[in-house]
C-alpha cells in the first residue's frame, strides 16, 4: 500500500492535470460566470440601483413595439 512518489512526480502529475486545456477552459468559463453573477448580485444589493432597469433608465431601450 505504500506508494512512495517523489515530489517531482506529484508536481508533474499536477501540471499534467491542471495544465490541460480540457480542465483550464471550463474552469475559466465557470470563473467568468461566477464573476458576472457576483457583480450582478452586488449591484442588486444596493437598493438605489436596479441591475435590470439600467438600460431603460438610460433610455437605451425603446418601449414602442
């Protein structure tokens, strides 16, 4: 049961797994969405601001449909 690996072996395996594009790309996407949602919820946390009504309040959306 004693699997004695050197630190270098652990490091190489770590770099192979966490340096692989199939791991990095999904983590960047998840990180991006977490960042956006954090900013969105932070914007909602302040009562004087409305995250969803921002464009309408700036007259960027025309309601004449």
